[in-house]
C-alpha cells in the first residue's frame, strides 16, 4: 500500500511552520510518495530525512527510469523544482523531515515523521 503526501515550500511547509504542522505518518513496510515543490520562494531547500533514505522517482513531473533512480537522505530543491520521492517504512520510530539550512529549520521548516503506533511526544 502506498500513501501520497504533497509538501510545498513557500518559506513554510504546506503553509505552516513547526510545531503548528501536521506530521507525516507511515506504517511499518508501507511506501509513501512525497511530492516536494519549491513554490513561491527564491531560496534553495536541501530537504533531509532522519533515519531513512528515499528514492527519487520523478523530477519536474517526469518519471526517472528505474535504473537511474538515486537513493538519498538529502535532496536540494531549487526554486520552481518538483521532486517525487518514495520512502519505505523500514525503521520504526519518531523522526524528522526538514530543511537542512539551519536558519530555515530554526524558522520552522520541520515536519515530524511518525510511525503509526508510536506516541507523538513532539511538543
């Protein structure tokens, strides 16, 4: 089973900033598709996920051939770019997905990344 999540950057993530943001959720062994869109900002956003790697499966709406798909834990999203990434639920726990620019993360470009069944302890 796959779930889809769209993440749009406009100096925020989906118009919100941490801690006032809905966490990403995943089940063990589930695959989720996350669409990253850098819209409304001229900043670059190196997006980083903790405790996992992801596969880049589409760039700007074009599917990446299977043999060319990169496995990463950080992906720089430039202004106007879109990426579809696939995350597999293979490391249960409580994690973060955030912009790796410290001034962006400290400004709230952070999304908690939770496994179903783990208690939300982020306040």
